[in-house]
C-alpha cells in the first residue's frame, strides 16, 4: 500500500530520520508512537507529500485515496453550515447533484432526447454513488461526534477550534479513504465522542495510521505499533500494551548483550595492555586491536520511562472538608447547567470529573476553584485550604520576558534551582531549554510550563483542567506518579482514560443537572455504568434506583446542623493542634539524627525522653480527632 525505503529527512544539521524503513499493508491499523520531537507528525507530512525526504523514497499506488487529519486544519474557515462543510467530502456526488439541478431546470423548456438522456445518465451515476444517502451519512457522523441537529445548521465560523476540528474529522471519515492518517484525533473530543470514534475505526475496512498519546484509544484500535526513535522506525506486531511487554523483553536481551560485550571488551583491553610492550606479542596485540575496532557495538538501553524525581510540597494540611457546595444553580442563556445541587470534597479525595462536553464540567470546576461567581447557592472552602488552579487560560499569566527557570524561581522561591529544573525536565524541557524566553515557545510548550508552574505551588488542593493536553506518554506517566504520591486533595477534568484510571478514587459526573458521585476508580465506574445502561434499555419504564448514586448531602435539619457546626469547630481546633504538634515531633526527630546528639549518651537519653513525651501527646490528639470525626460522620448520617 505504502512503502517507505531508506528514508532520510534532515532539519538543518539534525537527521530526524536516518535510512528508516516501513511498509504499510492493506488492513493495517498502526499506532505511530514516540517521544515529542521524534518526527511522528513530520512522517505523516512526508507520506502525503507536504515535505520531501532528503534521501530515500515513499512509494504508493497512484489511485490511493488518503484521508489526513492534522492540527493545521484548525485554520480552515467557512461561513457555510457544518453539515455543508462535512458534505464537501462527496465531491463527485455534489458535482452530479448540481448538474442534475441544471438539467431539471432546462427540462422545464426543453424536452429533447439529448436532455433526457443526459439527465438519466447523471441520475444513474448519482444513485450508483449512493448520492441519495450522503446527507443521512453526514448527519450520522456529525451526531456521533457530538453535534446536535440544530448545531449542524450553524456556520463553521461560529464554532471554536476544537469543534471545527471535529467537523474536519467528519469530512475525512465521509470520504471513506483507503488509508486514514490521524494526527492526535482525540485532542478535541470528549469521552462519548472518543468512544464513538473508537467503534467507527474498529469497523473501518481500510488501513489506519494513528499518532496519539491516548494509550487506551490505541489499544482498542491498532493491531501494530511502530516506534519512531533515534531516526529509525521499529515495528511491533501488536497493540500498545503488547508493545510495552515486547519492548521490555527486547531491552532485557539488549541489556544482557551490552553487559556481556562490555565485559569482553574490558578483558581484551587488559590483555592488550599487558602484552603491548612485548615485541614477541606485537602481532597478536595488533590483531586484537583491529578486532575491537571492527566489533559492532551494542548500545546500552535508554530509560524512556524515568521515575518521578520530585514531589508536591505544602506547608500545612487542610481540614476535613475541603469544598462544600450547597444548592448550587448555574445557567446560561437558553441552557441550564446545574439546578440546586449539593456536593462535598473531603480531605484526601482524588476526584475525576467526567462527561460529555457541554454538560458543565468546566463550569463546575470554575465554581469549585472560585473562578466563577455568577451562580446561586454557596461554595465554601474549608479550614486551611490552599488551592492552585490549572487551566489552559493560565497561559496568559506567564511572564513572556522571563526564561522558563526564572518563571519558576519567581513563583516558588523556596525550592532550589535543581528541584525546579527537575520539574521542567519532567515536562520535556532539558539542558539549555530552561533558559529560553517564554515568548518564543509554542502554545503547547507554554501549556507545559504553566503545568510545571502549578506543581510548584504550596497547595494542599489542586484543581486541574485538562492537565495532560500537549504531554507525551512519558510526561503523562510522570504526572501520574506525582499525583499518586500527592498527599493532598484534587479534582481533575481529563479525557485521558488511562490517566483517570490511575489517579482517581472518586468519579463525579453531572446528570439531570445534579452533581453525582461514584465511589471508586474510573474503570469500576465504567463497568457499573455499562450495567446500568443495559438495565435501563431492558426496562425503559423503570429507573435503577438501588444503584443510582445520589448527590452528596451536606444540609441537615436545624438541631443536627447546630451540633455539627459546633463539632466541626472542635475538629478544626484539633487539626490545628495536630499540625503544631506534628512540627514539634518532626523537629525532635531531626535533632535525634544529629551526630552531636546520638554520639553523646546523656544528650541522647534526654532528647529521647522529650521525643517520646511529645510523640505520645501527638498520638493522643490524633486519637481525639479520630473519635470526633467518627461522631461527626454519625451525625451527618442522621441529616
């Protein structure tokens, strides 16, 4: 289908590809993966002819029909409806439709056989090309990608970039090409649309090449994986999960080969050094030197998945209740988002807020983050809550004249430059990159800087809106590890299911204008929701009441509410005592670790006695807090 032979592509003095080879066969569904900057998007542009290779060839059949989705399509502008734009995919059918209309107009005054024959021929071809169903097909695909009937009649120019990209995707899918080249197709899709696209691509009969950082999406579609790395293209005969296992095995073999070869080289070098000065052994020494020079060296393996080497820090823990939402209502013109809903975020919650676009996720997130005050009801922050809010508009808060490292130093002066450079490194800024001015960065790079900046905040509560946008898989893994280690509370909106499944312990979703909660992981929620959907379809007249999560209740009756307020004040007081006592205990632990203390028996005994006393006091306060917390929970159950 497409044959790439000895492809070399150079940008300046750098070879992005160096004699790379790859053959795409009919029916192949391939995930093209690799770190940012390894040339994945560039390779797609080479295949479609936008870029010319420095050397080598890309060959394919002349009549091969390629559908190519890339981020450049965001610049496409049209005042026509998105239905019309999508139907531009049917070029021949549209041409025939126009010609038929002209012939029908002529037929009003000219009944000649010539006109009738031409009309008959055009109508037969139009029918053969399934022209009468093209509008239905366009409606179907646009609906799958999240467009309502009314929206399909709106001009393309009235939609934001993300929605315009969906229209471009619809147009490409309607072309039914022989091969689809998709560059980050899930970037602007919500979860329902991603699932719809998965089902569509699974049934697609042509070949597919997908560049994506969504590993769940890849696993459900591809049957082959090609890794772009160090100028080469390496094929793995399975999906992304298979690739991870197979690459691990290959690296284990390569690592052993490298160690064995290095041991052999050292042995040979010792032998050469030992006999180098002996004339009688000169021939043997030269022979072994030449053999070493000719030896094909095995490379050591590179660690593409480094473990996280930084952690979130905050100076004080929050109280038990982080955010309390009571009777929240929010609406826009002609659209009601929330209606008198309650919700509660508690200390230690790791919440994933999911759902289709337009259901109010970002609105709810802004209310939680105090970034939206135009609503009715109350949103209350708990005791000692310190918050940081990451969203794409945070890019505007970056100081364009600062270098990357200076931006983080100014924001987090308590952290060392080494720690800050480590954080930037996790988000693909290494070496001299940290000295670049922010004003020269791309939008995606600025987004990564803003996220790195958010992670340095002294915050025990994180509000994160699409934090994985513009991150490659290695950086997503770094963020997952960091959030898994984070001891505070967070709520996150993301469409990356692998990310959500690895960081969340609660799921929030908006249904019937209420915030509803599922107490479990994303995968568990998906299984529960699938069963609920099946039950609903089997018995449409009945609601599944026994499994329906309810909005979190936070309002009790008057008597219980007064008692709760009193107990919560006591709890807050204990939390402050715990924080103070914890500092005392940690200070004493630091003292005990000093050499001048543990090397002096008298001082050691005195400090140990003080430590045990303060530690016992800390344990006592902690026990009082736990007992009071249980009492509060019982009272809340009565409300």
